[in-house]
């Protein structure tokens, strides 16, 4: 037990934990992005509101959410501990590729990029996550005619149900839900919040361009057969595609809705 404790309190153990929590956070990003793509559906937010309810009320996902919050905190704390320890010992930053010619700027600035991201996550969770659970999110009713497939929607002044109901009445599917779509659309009418999100996604991009492949290096996955593939996924998937797709969301609401 104390051997295990020693491993995880050593510098290598901390790097291992950072790599594992970092890759878990990358997996979350993929799931979060796929879910949030519902925002682009021209259905008045029905699919997105269904998805938000499912994500916040389905027990296995709720359990994973607690793992997610813990991972964010552990990842940030260990980064801070490693940076302070490195500074004390020698001026070399965290990361297996630190100082390499491939990504010198990103590897030298992981701490700053991570800090910007942490601020982003705190602001972001207070915008949506806090609002959804404890804030003043409006309520909406969708009525879908099951014969024609046509849906109409009405904002509800007050709710006589808890968070969400769905039932069928005379061939009409009725869904009443918290309208997180409306909250999101409203939030992204504010230019400085949109700018903050785009800046946050730039930080995410640079953080992951280095961080994704660095995590695999720390875990010892440095076989020359796989390194080019890992780097390609890190740069084009996590460094470009995912941040661009996330940044498209606030920009879409600001310019197109
Ligand atoms: C820019 C586009 C984004 C939009 C529109 C968006 C939207 C949302 C919404 C509506 C929620 C609350 C509902 C839910 O819990 O599923 C949420 C939660 C969350 N978001 Fe985002 N998000 C975006 C990007 C990001 C990014 C880039 C990160 C991480 C770097 C992130 C991290 C989180 C976290 C940690 C939660 C709490 C999840 C949970 O409770 O399980 N989001 N987001």
C-alpha cells in the first residue's frame, strides 16, 4: 500500500495520473461535442433539451460526471505541484516532449494554457451547468403530431412538473422540459462571452496539440509505428477539429440566430 502511495506521490506517478486524467478529459470532450452538435438541429432545441435531461439524470452518466469533476481538479492540482517541483529542481516544464523542436511554444506554455482553460471551465459551468441545476432556466413544451411528424413549441410561464415529462395524448407526443437551448442561445448573444469562448477554444487547441501526444509518451506508448498516428490524432483531431467545432457553436448563435 505504501509502495503504491510512494509511486503516486513521485514525479513519475504524478505524470502518470496527469496523463490518465488528461486522456479521460479528452474522451469527455468527444462525447460532449457529439451531444452539443444537437444545437445545430433546426428543431427549436428539442433534441438538445432531451439530451441535456438524459445527461443530467441517467444514473451511470451522473456517476461518470463525478469522476469528471474529480479528474479536472486532480489534473489541475497535479500540474501545479509538478510545475512548482520542477521550478525548485530545474527550469524544465512538464511534458515528455518538453522543449522538443516539434511543439516548443505549446510545450513551454502548458501551465498558462491550462490555467486559461480552467478559468474557461469555471465560467462555462456557471453559465450552463449551474443554471441548469439551480438557476432560472425557462420551461418549454413541444407537441409532435405523430401522424405528420410536425412539432410546435410554446414557452411555459411556470412548470407543474419536475424538470421533464414526456407522454402521448391522442396521437400527439407532448414533451415538457427545461429549455437549456434557450439559455444557450441567449448567452451567446453577448459578444464578450462569444469572444471568451473562442479564446478558450484557442487555448484548448494549443493545450491538446501538445498534451494529447505527451500523455501517450508518458504512458510509454512511444513505439515508432504508433507515434505518427497519435501525433496526427492529437494535432488534427484534438488540436484543430474539436476546438473548431466547439468554437462554431457560440459563433453560430451570435451570427446566425
Ligand atoms: C463551446 C461550446 C460548448 C457548449 C455550447 C457547451 C454546453 C454545455 C452545456 C449546455 C452544459 C450543461 C449540460 C450538461 O451538463 O450536459 C455543459 C456542461 C459542461 N461542459 Fe460544456 N459546452 C461547450 C464546450 C465545453 C468545453 C470545450 C469544455 C471543456 C474544456 C466543456 C466542459 C463542460 C463540463 C465539465 C460540463 C459539466 C458536465 C457534467 O456535469 O457532466 N464544455 N456544457
